[in-house]
C-alpha cells in the first residue's frame, strides 16, 4: 500500500510539472516572438507595416523648384596617392562614382629636389607628378593642389634649400612666389589644364583665429604667389582654406588681400572619438560651417560677404572633410559604418541646399589591417575604400549614389517630411524624379510617399548588411505602398518613367 500511494503521488507531481513546463514554454515563445519581430497579425498590416513603428509622411511637390544644384564631389589623395595612381581598380571606383576634383598635398608629391634662395630657382623632377595628374584627368576629374603646409609653428617641409624668414616663420614672399610659379609654368608647358590651387594647407594653424599680425604675414606670401601664378597663367583659380572664418574673411577683404577665386574650408565635425552622440554629430553635419553663426560664415554667407566687398560671386568648397579628425591613437570606427554614412549624407544634403560647389572627402582609401595593427581605436583609417582588398565602405556608396544621380544644374524641388528623423531631398535629373532619403535615427520607420505617381527604383544602404562587407541593395516600390526602413538608412529613389 505504501508503494501504491507513493506511485500515485509521483504521477500527480509529474503531471503538474509537465503542465507548468508547457505553460512556461508557451510564455517564453510569446516573449521571444515580440523580441525578435515575429509580430502578431494585429501588429502587421497586409503591406508588412509594423503598426507601432513611427509613421512618416513625405510629400514631394514637383511643380515647385526650390533651387539649382551646384555640388560636385571630390576626394583627397594623401599618403595613399601612389596606391591610387597605380591600381586601375581604384581609379575605376573613382570614375564610376563621377568624382570631379582630386585634392593633393604638394608635400607628398614634391617635385622640387633643391631650391636656390639666391637665384630663386630650383631643380625639379616632374615624372611622378605628371603621371598622377594624367591619371586624375583620365577618370574624369581634375586636380586641386595645395602648395605648402602649415602646422602650429608655421610653415614646414619647404623644398630643400628654401629659407624661412625668421621674423615671420614663413618663406620669403618673392621666393615662395617663384616656387609656386614653377608649378603653373610646368603644367602650362606640358599642356595639362591644372586650374585649382590652395596656397598653404591649413594656414590658420599659423595665423590662428584673429592674430592679425600673422595674418598680415600670410597675406604678403599669398599675394606674391597669386600675382606670379596669374601672370604665368591667368586661368588659374586660387584660394586658401579657412576663408570662411569671420575674422579672416573680414580682414582679407578690408586689408588688401588678393582676389580669391573660391572660398574654402575644412569640415571635421569632431576632433576626438566619442565627443558627441550620433544625434549631436548629425546636427553638426547639417550646421557646422555650412550655415552662418557667430564664428563662421556659412556657404551662402561667405559668398554674399565676398560679393558685397568685391562684386563677384565665387564658388565655395569644402576642400577637406570627414566625420572627425582623430588620428594619433587611431581613427573613429564609425567613419565607415552607417553612422558615418548618415553623417556624410546629411552634410552633402545641407551643402546642396546651401549652394556648396564641391565637397572633398578625406580620404580615398586606407588599410584596415594596418590601422588595426598599429592603432588602438579599432578604426580602419579615414578612407572610403579598403586598400587591403580594393572594396568600398559605406561612405563610398553614398557618393556613388549622388555621383550617378545628381548633376550640376539639376533642379531641386520642394518636399516636406512629417518627421525630423527623416531627411529628404528630391530633384529632377535628365527628366526623372530622384529622391535622396536619410533616416538619421537607428530605429525602424514606416514611410509614406505623396505626390508621386510612378514606380521607383530603390538603391540603398543600411545596417542589415555589415559595414565590413557592405553592398548596395536594390528593389522597386510602388509609391502607393509604404517604405520600411530599418534604422540608419541612406536611400536613393529614382522614378521609372
């Protein structure tokens, strides 16, 4: 009997345990379903829209032109210039994205092997420079060469034999003018139409924010170079970066600075890794140096300031730019990720709306393996292409989309977005509607398009594909159907009609 009773109790306990376990499994599955997006039928519409994701309405008004695009795209070749020059696959990538300007540091490609201060002449070996310049023209771009380099102590890395004026920390104006003239003379003699020059890279590292004595020293050097270069070839176009700074441009226009052919500036929206949240750096992408504030003239502000003083509307270039400028312990890992791609697209969109003429990305390529082996940040350099395997990262694809869909002279048309988290830019290119759509929040969104009748080809990048092996995603959408974006997204839509 004791055995029978014992057996009965054991079976009842087993049934209770089994039933409890079953209920727990059902509960767990329900939780997992919600966590991993296996939504119930009440949360998913027939179009696949998730009801509790935010709804965003975008209206495009094709009948209202808001402006004309001025923007062309460019990139910097710095330490990697030989790699780009000598690898046809990299040159094809540049050509495929329709880059129009390639910026070069003279100190990287220096052809002057020696300089005589007494005669103001030098010995030059041009073969490496000529081949690089030829390759740039072959991909449909043209070079922009910055002559000289400034650090916090003044001009450095002058050609061997060139003297520094100890009273200024800069080269003597007549000597520097003769050196700059040699570049113009050489390209004139060889028939290469090199037009763009910046005189001394980042000269504000020398003259500071409002050190007018040093700014006057720099003005003397610039004016001498400009006169000599224009005498050799009046078609050259000259400027220097940092001319959007209020004290600099105000001084320049009021104190006999030589005429500029363009305003230029360098836009790095952070100097350190992690200084800003994504939301903060996205805000800076759309404002810092592109729009006028107490410290800087924005794109339109600088252009209008120059026009008011000199009576000429000149181009404005962002002649060097990236997510941030940190490099000593390594670059920011976000540069090549979707956060970096969204930052770049926001900056380009604002530049287009403000009338920017050129945006030059620093830089074309970098080696992920070298950066990781030699730096501690976990970043992979500043590049938009991995030189280890010649494969693009996400910033390249942003520029590929704009380079293939947007041209100078295209009409920008009116649009309205109901959400501050979704930016949109529509334009007409070769008779077709194009739309740039940017999701600047890392959360899914349901997007509804209004004012569009034709089907749209979609080309996009987002976090559904790893940034380490990125690729473009393509599809077709009926404008009556909602678009689903999965967090950070850059999307190019083009009408099929």
